[in-house]
C-alpha cells in the first residue's frame, strides 16, 4: 500500500509471482516470491493418511479462496456437482483445479507432510551459499571416507571382542544398582553451577537451570521424574564448573519407544547431533537405559551444557559427566559408569551400553524367537566359584531335546558338546567363536556352510543385535590416531556452517508437472470422470479458450487473465472491499459472494464507477481511498435522524455515516497506547516455536508470545490456539477465508474489559500518569485520552462521586489514602474503557 503497487500487479504476484519477469529491484523481486504464500498459507490436514485426498483438499482450498478473494464467486460449490445457483459447471472447477494440480505446494504428502518453502536470497548471496555448501560436501566426503576406515575397525572390535562384552555385561548387570551401592545420588535443582568434582558429575535431567521442556513426575516419570517435550522440541541448559580439564564422556539414562534423537551443545556450539536415537522398548521407567555416545572436550572453568532439539524428545532421566582417565580402573576410586567398566574390560563404552540394553530385552517371550543367548543367560546367572558343578545340569539340558535344548540351534549345541566350558570365560569364548564363524560363513563360504549357521545368522544379523556394526559410529569408537582427524573435520564443518550467510525462507508455490485433471464424480478422487483441459471460467472467458495452457501449470496465464481489463469482476470485488472497509458495509454486502445467493448492490452505478476508476488509475488503491475519503458521503456525521431511521433503518442508502466498532486488534492497541505504551517497531516475529515444529491443539507449547506491547498485527496467529483477547473480540476464524467479520455483543467481552490482565496493567499505568495532576485536570485528561473529548458537567459530578466513594471504601480496608486514590482512578479508567463510546468511532 505504501508503494501504491498496482492492484493488477498485486493480483498477479499472489498467483504467479515466481513466474513473472524478475525485477531489477531486489526487494521487489523477493516480494514477488513471498506473494505466492497466498496460495500456500491455507489450512491443511498434514496428518492425512491418504496423500491424494490431502492434495485435492489443498487444491480445493486454493480454488475456493481464489474465487472468493478476487472474483467474489463460490467456486468450491462446483467440486462435487455443477454449481446450483451460478453458471459454473463442474468442468470449470476441475479446469482451474488442474492449474493447481500442476503447481507444487508441498514438498511431500507424508504423514506428517511438509509444505514447500523457498530461500529469499540475491544471486551474489546464493553464489556464496553454493560455494560454502560445496566445501561442506567435500569435507563431509572426507568424513565419510574416515568413517569407512573406522567401520572396519569397529566391525573387528564387535566380532572379536564379543566375549569381553558378554563378560562385562554379566559383571555389570544393572548399572543403577552399582550407583546405589556406592551411595551416589544425582544432583537436583540448584541456582549455582554444578561442579564436576574429581572428574565426575551425576545430575537429574529435570534439574536444568533453564528449560522450556516438561518435567514429568508421574506416569512416564513415575518414581524417577523425567524431562520430556510436550509436542515439539525445546532445550535444557545446565551450568557446570569444571576444575579438571580434559576429555569427558557424557552418559545419559533415557527411555524411548520410538527413535527421537537430540543434539548436544557446549557453550552454544553443537558438539553432537543425532544422539539418544536408539529405542529402549517403551516410554516407561522400566526400560530406562544408560548410553555413552557423547564425547566432550572441557576446559577448566564454567560452561553451559545444553540438550537441544527442534523435534519431540525421548524421556530423559539423568546424565553423568565422566573424565576419561586411561589408567584408572573400576577397582580404584572412579565411580561406577559405562566408561569405567569399558576401561576395565578393554572394550568400547558406547557398544557396551548396546549389549546391556539388548540383554535386558531378552525376557522369556523374546527368547522363544531369539534363542541365541538363552544358554548364556542361564550360565551367567551361576553365582560363586563352583561353575563346573553348577553348570553341569544346564549343559546337559542344552544337549537334550527338551527345555533349553529344544529352543537352541543345533550349531550352538554342537560347539558346546565339542568343547564343554569349565568357566564363564570359556562360555564367552564359545559365543565369540559362534559370532565370528557365522559372519565368516555368510561372507566367504558356500551355501552349504551358510545353511549350518542360518538359525544363528538370522538372529545376530538383525540391526538390534549388539555385535552388528551400527550405521552411525560413535565418537568414542575412533582410535586415538583417527580421533584428531574426526575432531578437525567436525570443527571445519561447524565453522563453514557458521560462515554460511543467513537467509529467510518463505512459504510459497512453484511449478510442478503439468497435468490436466479428470472430473471427480461427487468430489471423490476415487471415482473419476472425463479429463478436462486447464482453462479459465467459461462464464467470463467464453466457450472458446483465449489462453492456451500447454507445458507450464497455467498459473501465469490465470494471473494475467485475472488482472486483465477484460475481466469484469476483479476490480469490482476490490472496490467493494475498500468501500466496506471505510463504511462497515459493502455496496454489495456479501463481499465474498457476487453470485446469485449474494446480496444485490445498493448502488450498482456507484460500484461500476469505482471499479472503472480503479482500472483507469492503473490499479492505484491509494487513489481509490483518496477519492472515497474526499467524498461528501464519507465526511457525513453519525448523527441520528428520526426521518432517516424511519425511511432506511439499516442505513443502506447512507443517509448518515455508520458508527464503526473497533476491531479486536484496534481495541488491544488502543488499550496498550493508553497504558504502558504501544511498541511501534516494524517487522520481526514473536513466534518462538521453530519452523515446521508441531504446535499442539491447545497451544500448550506456546509460551509468552502474546505478552508484549508490539502492535497486534505482529502477534502470531496460531489457528488451533487464537489469542484469547482477540478471540473474545470477534477475531475471525483464521482457518477459513472471511471477508465479512462478525460483530457480536456478548458477556465475555465485558468481562474481558473489566477483569483481564491486559486492561488491569493498562489502567494501572494510566492511573499512575493521572495521579500527579491536580484533581480537575485528572478527569479532563482521562476523558481526552480515552474518549477523545472533554467530560460534560453530569459526567464530571458522577465521576467525582465515584472516585470519592471508591477511595473511602478502600481506605476502610486499611490501605493508605494514596493507594486508595490510585485504586479509585484505576477503577474509573477501567469503567471508561468498558464503555461503548470507547470501542466505537463516531
């Protein structure tokens, strides 16, 4: 509006800004791309499990909104059948729908689907981004090559040390019981930083110094308390103080039924991503599992450690920081941890957690289908030094046809018969041989050899089996000579990503694959009729198409057709909207419907005149506003007339100017202006929920986005959780196109103006402004600020009596006279703000 952009240009940008010739002005160029957000911003059922239905519902919203907005036609009525009242056949609907079918509005139609976004950057900035992205890809390729080297090392580690992992797992059993035995309890909430004393710290996850996550003490957190997210991501920050610098492992205890990985930041920099992604079996405390996937280099001093993710969290119970001391074993003073036990058994701490988790999952039910470690579980449960005697019945059962023997694969029975174990260590060696031999057979031997090991291979080749090399190699698995390379490459990527210029992303649309649509019988995408070519509305264009649509979607042709002088509706609809905005009622009162069911114009010649003027002024809306506002009609008063009321009670013929009620946004802004002051800064966003993050239907993951003094136009509009102040004041439903907002008078509006925190804070600030003035000036100022006029004698006497009565009543409760006066003036200001005169423009 400030630039007085031609309305025809505006219409074309809304429909096909991305297809229009690029502008020499960079700002105008990005405006063209942003404008197509008009087609993308409509409501969508992103969790729709039928992708074709989702797409057709999005297209229906686009066609219907286009028709109402620019042509004043209810095109959506022709989705299922020919329009019952207007000359719009179903074929015309699907001709237009084909244009949007050929338009890409979504990145995908998954459950949950992602909408299309495009970067808003200049050519120079895009070139710099491309250069940095290429460097990042090159560095990541080096990272992948390094990872491939480590994969070979890890594969040998997992296969040839399987016996040590089994023995370590048997020795540990339950890590929490070792912590309890050593009298270790996790630190809880405190204001000061957590101190990593003697290279060790154990903290409850919910003891974060700053977090927007949810603390769950019951249910999922029964007996332990967990940190979780209420529907989307978030963060938890912990202040720590490190006396001993060095390499630390961060071990975390969590539960997850689905994979929900998070990231770790140290002093604002990303240190790890995609950790805690392993499932543990459920969300409940009984499957809480310790993992050791995170390596941190900590210098001496204070640090901020953060768990951070834009997505839903696993259920985190606690975490520990353990200094990596190469020579220290579990028998010394080091507290029990995965790191300590891994050092004792010369194995990797990350993979040890995988073994502990897997063995924990092997209950009686799972062993029926996963019998490989059944014998190990029985034999490892033997206590004391009498292994040979105690194991004899178990080994005999293993060789029988019942019990343990019935469920154990033959190849396992054979290896135990050939080399009967005399100790648990020998049992572990036999299992290592089985794992190594099975993998060797399936990699290098013929089918007959594979058949021998098939039952074992079917179980130990599954991704969940802890001897299988994981897709993502943890940092702790890198040998010392390769660890420096890993750190260097990770830092290079982080530095490149930090150097990459920031840019905005905008919702919008782009070209898709050109395709005509079949008519959907009764609106169903399952029952299809004849195919119709993409074209414009016949009622306006005529039976012979004037715009040929071939390879592209047809959006550009549609936009040009809408903005052309030959289209009689677009300027009429817009001129009517501008009139409605000024007078509270359009010349055609049904501003979204110029069809048969719409209202007839009260001044048809005037509407024609304004539409022609809009076209002849090159679509200048400023000129149209000026013409209306300089008219005698606009400059009439709202004065009442008995004759006028008797002749035209609805004021359709405009014998006076209509009183206009303030919109919800105007009421809020006016209240803030009178009270603490309105923040008139332009631009920016107040929405803290990250892009594409899930917003709950209750808006429970919105925080204080509405508690500010910014103009209401900058408040976020969340369709599932509209700001309650605006909702009470007739804010229109943001899920539907609505050119004619409702105006209601209901009790919640009065209650809002009398009791809401918004009004309370504003009247408190306003009364503080009034109190330093003398008594006569106070009332004059209050009326001038709120009503825009001076009080009359009756209002003066009534207000003075009210102030005196409230002040005396307040003093009687024991407060000081000054406080009573302040309260009385605040109460009077609240009364004035609650009056009809305040919310109506005369």
